């Protein structure tokens, strides 16, 4: 069984950013992503999913360490000052690593 250590980037942000964020992630060259609805509470208060203007999403991207750094830096420079967004990355072991090269 072939596996490889790579990166998982997780982004929690406002659902209103989804279209723009997807364009940015694609343009930066990510091999793919998964988006799910998210709820919770943080610095900007309670965020539910029942009203679009108050909804959050969770975006997950499996990619190379270099791509992870590129995406994280871009998000910080572009979105952090004006939007509710948290980004973190983890080292993960991936089976079928050829699906996540960028």
C-alpha cells in the first residue's frame, strides 16, 4: 500500500465568500477541495446555518506542502482583515497520493 505524507488545509469562513474563494483556490492550482456547511461560535459571535448571511462553510484541501503555504499566505493577505476566517493545516498520510499532487 503506497502512502505519502502531505498537507490538509482547513478553512472556516463566511458562506458568502464561497464563490470567490473557490475561484481563488482553483486559480492558485489546488488539486481539489471539499466544502461543507459549518456552525459554531467564535470572536464574531454565534454563527448558524439557518440564514445565508450568517452561515459558515468549512473548506478542506489536500495538497502538497508548497501549495498549502501558497494558499494559506494568499488567504491571509486577501481575506483576514475584512472577513471571519480561520485557516489551519495538518500533516496527514494519504493513500493514493497521486490524486493530490499539484
